[in-house]
């Protein structure tokens, strides 16, 4: 039903129209105020989110710092405990670190070892170190808390930055006196002929010259490797500038000789195309030799052809199995590397260039 005419006339009165217009204006003002308030709230929310994000970042930083401090505290505690435990051995160790007797023993080990050429030049050295010194090396392995890396692929670089006093003394002697001055030169002498032949393929203009006149070699990349069950490293060749790799098996009493190092023939073998580890598909590899993990035994081999690998079954016993190996390489000094690279023809330089990437994680 339509409203009465009188009601419509009241709506058209000037005063009523004015009040209506004012109400609309007031609503517009309120709407604008609400929009400003919403914008302010949005800005405050953004600022709050930024402050929250900053606080969360600071909290993560504090958590990381606490975790780092805990790790460092556990390392220092382990070092202190090992120092207390080995203090009597430290007082007596100097009589064991006898250079002439150690040199004579190592030379006899090299004399009795035959250089084998299949599947590539390699050497197995038995009873490498005098037994008292070998036992001191085992006692000097740093606590597991000091090793870095994934759970079953941990390592510790030698010389140590942080380690018990006994470890620093024995392993410093092993590196600087035994490896650098005795084992390293003996390895170069033993591998001289295959090294000469291998280098001549890339530097024929240097053929006929003595190895020492062509390149200065040194021991490098020394590190203790800690492996547990489930460890696998596929067939590969080591970084190319490491001409010879040496693995000293640090087997302890009760360690199984199983799961040593496997040496492979490689079908359709070819030169590594760069200086990083050269990974080779298992389907191309044929097992040639399995070197047992025996105490005081070293395996040395050239990184010229073939492949090597290793693994420990996931169900190996005991469950807390720990296996230690000392690895180092014999290779050119940095100055010799630059000299040899400059002598390479352009089409071969890429084969000996690039940054050395690490092993698979």
C-alpha cells in the first residue's frame, strides 16, 4: 500500500532534506575514519609481524649459539677427560718416538712389499709401524666428539687444531716426521716407474727427465676417517692431483678384517675429465682385489686408472661399530701444479683444471 501523500510531502521539506544530507555526510565521515583505522591497524600488523620475525630470528640465533656452545663444551670435556686418562702415557711417549728405529722398521716393510700393477699400480704394506708406536697412534686417535661430518662419514684433519695433548704429540710426530720424512719419500721411490710412465702421457716433453726435476711432490690431505655401519663410497678415483693415495688401517684389537677396500677393473676405462673425484658406474666395474682391514696395514695406490670403493653393511656388528683409517696423498706442491698446467697443450688443460670438489655427502 502506497504511503499517504502527507508523508511524502514531509520527506521533501527542506529541514528533512538537510538532516538526511547531514546523515549521509556523517556516514561518509565515519566510513573514512573506519578506512583510516583499518589502514593504521594493517600498518601496525605489518610492524608487529616484522618485530615478531625479528624476535624469531634472534631466538633462532640464540638457539644456534646455545647448540654451538654445547658442542664446544662437550669437545672440551672430552679433551680434558682424555688428557687425564693419557697423562701417564704422555710422560713416557718420547722413548717410543725413536726416529732411527722407526725408520729402519718402515724401510723393512717397504722392502718386503711388492708393487703390483693389476688392476692399477698399488702396494700393500704389512706391519708398517713398530708395534709400540702403532699402539700409541691408536691411543692418540682423538675422541669422537672432535670429528666433523655426517654420522657415518666423519673426519678429522691432521694436524689437529683442537685435541688432547697426547694426540697432538703422537699424531704431530706421525705427520711431520714419519709421513713427510720417511713414508712419503719411500712411496715416491716405490712408485717411480709407473709415475714416470703416467706423467709422460700428459707431459711427453718432460720424458727422460728425473721425477724430482719435473715436479716437487709432498704429502697432503692428511685426515683420520671415522666410518660406521651403513657407510658406502661407490667406485671412484681420487682427486687427480693426488698422484698416490695411502690408507693406513687403524684397526684396533677385536676389529673385523672384513669390509676393507675393493679395487676394480673398469670396462671402457678413460682418463678422468677433471681434477675432482672421478665417479664410475658400478655396472662398469669388475672386482679385482679386496684388501682386508688388518691392523698396522697400509694400502697405497695410484689414481691413474681403474677404481676403488668401500662399504660397511647396515647390519654389521657390533651396532656401535667404529672404524678408523688415516688417509693422505702424495701430490705436487701448488707451485708444481701451476708449472705443469702451463706446460699442457690447450686441448688437455681442461683435463687437469678446475676446483677440487669434495666427496659425495
